[in-house]
C-alpha cells in the first residue's frame, strides 16, 4: 500500500528566539564537566590549560587606591605633603585615589612604601600594614584603616591616660593593639565629637586604660616626632614598637 503523501504549507523563518539569534558570534566555547554533580556545561572562554596555576582562578583585587584614600584622610600631614613625599603632584594623587588614573611604577612603589600599603596573599588584596600615628578626622576613614590594620577588628583598642600627672591638654591618645601585630596610635583632638563615636567606629573598643606617666610621655613624644613630615610616621612608630616588642608579640598588648 502506498503511503499517503502530505503537503505541508510552511515558510522559512527564524528558528531561534530573539535573544538566541542576537548572541554575539565568534566567542570561544568549551564543554566543562562539573565536579559537584557531574553535569556538563557549555562555557564561554578558552579552556584552561594543564599548565595553568590553580591560583589563576582567583580574582586579583587592586584596592590600593581605596586604602590610600582612607590613609591619607587619617594621615597627620596634609595631602599635598603626602603627594610631595611620594614624588607626585597633589592632582595626580587625588586622581589615583579616585580611581581615575593609574600611577607610574616608581610613583606607586613610593606611595605604597610611604603609607605602609602591602599586598596580603591571604585576602588577595592590599591592606594598610602600619604601624601608624593617625588622626581621627572622619569616622568612615578611621574605621576602614582600623579594620585594615587589625584584621577586621581583632584588637582591644583603648584610650590611654597617665595614672598620675596631667594629660595632654590638646589631644587624646587611642592605642590600637591588634593581636600579635605592632600597635598604632590614634590622636583625637580634645573636645572633638568623633570621640563620642569611637565605640561604634572601633570594634571592641575598651574605654580608658591608665598607664604610667613615663609611658604616656613617650607616646606623646613619639606622636610629635611622627607628625613632623609624612616620611617620619612609619619610621618613628617602628622605633616605638621595637622598644615594646615583648609586650605585643603573640598577644594583645594591654599597657599598665
């Protein structure tokens, strides 16, 4: 028996939906078997080579400009002096911190060295390493720098006052004591409103701690030396923390 012949009335038309038809052509693709459920996925991009290092899959976070921005806000010296010490103009520094331009290699190294900015292989990002003398001008900048140097708040910061004698009439001094890392010092103008916000800005803020008059005077003297010019900051603080290394090494320093 002959099969019935049917005539289908159809016309050529688009076989794909609009979004499928508009896919950008020419992208490299490869099949990838999932290690989780065994499914096979069609992925765009070049297939990984056997020689590719596993770490190549991690994203590199170049946040140095953002760290520099907050450090400059907290730096005891004006931004124009910071820029000059890093061998660049103030507009260049501002453009870099705003993410509008990159720096020449020599300028970037100079700025990172001046501000103590280092790359953290654990977080794949840049951090402020300290130790610093900082000034509490803006809460957000201070909080960002504090979290950077304390590993997210692994510290017990406190205001230090002399057990006897008279405190500094112009400044209050906050000791930031991250666990197992060199301490930093924050100077707060006496009477500044930001002092009332420190419990919210500095995680684990421990209030006031009394110290010997000798130690308090050394803190005041160190801060005065560190504020002379931008390059003095890290240098003077490194001298300070070296003298007290046994107090903060492998512990959270609680001065007495």
